C-alpha cells in the first residue's frame, strides 16, 4: 500500500515537472516562429495533452466499448472547458481578445453543431468520423494559414 501511494506521489511530481517543461518549450517555440500562443496551444499542447485520450478512446472503441470512447471524448471537453479554464481563471484572470472570440468561437460552435448533427441518429459512423477529421484538418489548416499570413505581413512591414 505504501509503495502504491509513493508511486502516485512520485508520478504527480514528475507530471507537474514535465508539464512545466512542456509549456515552457511550447512558449519558446511560439516566440521563435513568431506564432501566436493561441495557435501553439491549439497545435502543440492540444495534441500533446490529447494523445492519451485518443489512445484510450481508440482502444475502447476497438474493444467494443463505444460508450467509454464517447464518454472519454465528451468528458475531456467538459473538463477542459469547465474545470481547467475555471481553475485557471481562479488563479489568474484570463484576458480574451475580441479577435479570438470572432475567429475561434464560431469554429468551436460549428464543430459542436456538426458532432450534434452526426449524433442525431444515435450513432457516429465511419463516414461521420472521416468528416470530423476532415473538419479538424480544415480548421487547423486555416489557423496555420492565417498565422503564416500574419507572420509574412509582419516581416514585410519591417523591411
């Protein structure tokens, strides 16, 4: 029992340390490439923190537990939006720029409506999955394109 508790404590300490290094590295990368921290957060940190959820949901679905896969996906989103943003705002208020609301919020609402539409028949088919992945790639591609365009504009204005 003592060994189990010690393993959990050590695991949490290592998790906190590695998360701090991960965020620092992502921030340095954002500054180096001149990209917004929002985009780096969506790409690097979003992928990094979602990788375990993707594995768990994929394995659950593969093993015939679609409810677990769906619950993991929805639960993760609820925890990220309500728990993580709420806790972060308690520690330090979050300033949201109007351009973020104008660009990102409609995409979030659109993605949510798309998933709701796909679930209207109480099933997410392979085609629905491919369409959601396509929507994801389009959103990420658009975000990267806009960030590169902004960087190019900044570089040209310096010359």
